[in-house]
C-alpha cells in the first residue's frame, strides 16, 4: 500500500512569491491534515480537510489556504511568502473517524530567501 | 486552549541506558494521547497511544501511561539502542477525527 506522498520535496522561493504544495493521501483515507514544522517550534497545525470540506484551521494568517479534491488529494497554497514561512510542511491522512493514527508524508521543505 | 509541553532536548544517552521523556498536557475533557517518532530522513510515525486514563501504550520496548491526575504521558524505555536516536513528539487529540496538537519534540541521541 502506498503511503502519503508529497510534492515537491524541496523548493526555494523568494519573499512575496506564491507556492503550492501537493499531497496524496493513502488510498481509502478521506481526511487530510497539514502541519508546519519550523525549526524550534515543533509541529503547528495548519489545516484539516475532510470529504472535500475545510473542517478547521490553526492560528495562521489567511494567506495560508488550501483545498481538497474529489479524489481526497489536497493542495496547500501560501501567498506573499515571508522569510519565516521557511519550514517543512507535512501532510497527514487518516481514515475518517479513526482515532489518532495519522499517517504522515515525508514533507515538502520550503526555503524562502 | 489545549496544549502539550515536553521536556527540552537534546537528550544524550549511552546505549542500554534508561530513557524518560516527560510530557504534560492541558486539555478540556478527556483527550487521547500519543507519542510519534521521527527517525532521521523519515516521516513521523505513530509509536504508541492511550485513549483513556490509566491506559498504558507500548511498542518497540517503549511505554507510556495516561495519568489523568498529573495530566502526564511520560515516555519510558528500559534500555535504549543507537537505533532509537530520533525526534520524539508527544501529542493529544481532543476527540476522534480532530487535529492532533503536538509538543515541540525532543531529540534523543544514543551513542554506543
């Protein structure tokens, strides 16, 4: 069974640019979570999608947004990039209603210069 | 709001030493508690979990007990190996399906 896949694995952007990160969940998983892992800050919850709907978002500005497609894959968009957006962005998926075992991808490492 | 606090690292141990990584939480209600591990170059993976008070989660020689009275979920292992070197994250989930809230992570380094 294929795991959670994310793309791209690494990317470099400059301040003010926009970026789109992609996530394919495990087959049969309908919920997708996005987390930001910045140095020294641990994992910060960004967004939660379930059945195509945004269910919750963390304490991030509106320039962080995303969507979930009918096949349950998901995109995370970040507009007007700032230096502090440099981080590893992790996607995780879970079967709807299951308790806690999130399956994580290896992440997309974003560097903003 | 809900939060998780874990001991700052890095934790440096010799092989076969005893490991404790402290984790305390703040939550309304009765959350589920988790330990996730991130090995070098790999994604996070679930290590163990406990869903109610006094439950003990265990896996790969690691254990943690859900202590409601002290709001804690400390991770322990009796004899660590070099291969246990990783970053360990404590997390809580308020109810099934909601996002996990993670601590900042504790880096463990085990030398032979």
